[in-house]
C-alpha cells in the first residue's frame, strides 16, 4: 500500500512539470551599455574647478539616441548625436563645475530611440577645498 501511494505521488508530481508543444520564446534584447571613461570612480577635484566627464554609450540593436547625466540623482545635462537620430557608439564630453565640498554621485543613462534605457552607471567624485588638492 505504501509503495502504491509513493508511486502515485511520484507520477502526480511529474505530471505537474509536463509541457505540451514548444515553449514560446520571448525576445530579451540586450540593453544599451554605458560607461564613464573619465573621471575615475572616487576621483578628487578642487571646488570651483571644471570637471570634464567623458561618457561612452553603445547599442548594437537600434543605436544610442540620447545620453543623460545626473548629478546627485538630479537631472543635470543630456546630449544627442549631431549627425543622425541614433548611432551605434556615442562618445560625449559633458562638463560640471565642482561645487559643494564632499562626495557627489555622477550617474549616466543611455537611451535608444524607442526609449529603452541602459542600466544606470554611477561613480563618485570627491570635491575638496582648493587648498587640499
């Protein structure tokens, strides 16, 4: 009796995992990629200096239509390719006047023409008083 119950339980469990037909594939396109080339994470800069921020964005499916820069989680600047609506590789330099002593976060996001965005990429910058650098 115990053997019969175990066999029945095993068959019922196996039947729950049966699939009929082919599974429907759902496309999962790669997201756009973005990275900071400059400055490096935890770079130091004196307050009042202008910081050049070099950002590199790539997308092989539709191209990059826009790059957005946030400073301390607030929208700061954005840039688009000049020649066309979207390009596979987009390098842009943005500038920020370092203000406010302490750490600040720089966040970059790349967007495709259809609005799909990259994952956020964030680095930190330490702003020091002019006599500390």
